[in-house]
C-alpha cells in the first residue's frame, strides 16, 4: 500500500523560508516514484484545496501563479522524496499542505488526476 508522509510544516515569519518534504513508501517494484508525477496541494481554512506545484517525470514543473518565483518543487528519486522550498512566504500561504502522486508521466494540478495523498502538514505564516 502506497503511503505519502509529509513533514517540515510549522510556524514561520513572513519573508522567511521553509522546506516541506514528502517521503513515499509501500510501493511495489522499482518504478515508483521515478515514473510518477508528483505534486503539492494546499487548503486554507474555509477555502477549497488548490494545486500549488507539480513536477513531472521529465523534471518539468508548473506552479500556481500566486507562488511563482517564491516556491520551488523538486524530487529526489533515489530517496523517494518530494520537496517544496518555500521562500518569502506570506500570510496567504498559511494552509495545510498535502503531497500527492499520480501514476502518470505528466499531470495537471487537478485533484482528480491524483491517485495517492498524504495526510498533510500544517504551515502557518505570521506577519
């Protein structure tokens, strides 16, 4: 059974930095996660979950406009780990952040495209 476990959340002041990690385990064979698209989503209080960043198998990335230039998604396939480097966060970045994976080479930032989800890690940005 595939599991995704996020870590690295916490409280940080606006303008600081934070790095989220997501470790994948429980998969069968050696193909995961190097051949799976992975992504970060977030859900703020009272709002719907939204896609933040996606990294495809070929390393190409996509970001939601609000984080472009500030956040960086990356992956280390040897460690089965996905990262989200958050630089210069602001109060609007406060949310529960979720790691997700799709059994495809390319994916969008749509929830329905994802096959596996982590339980989330809370990020709080204070001004």
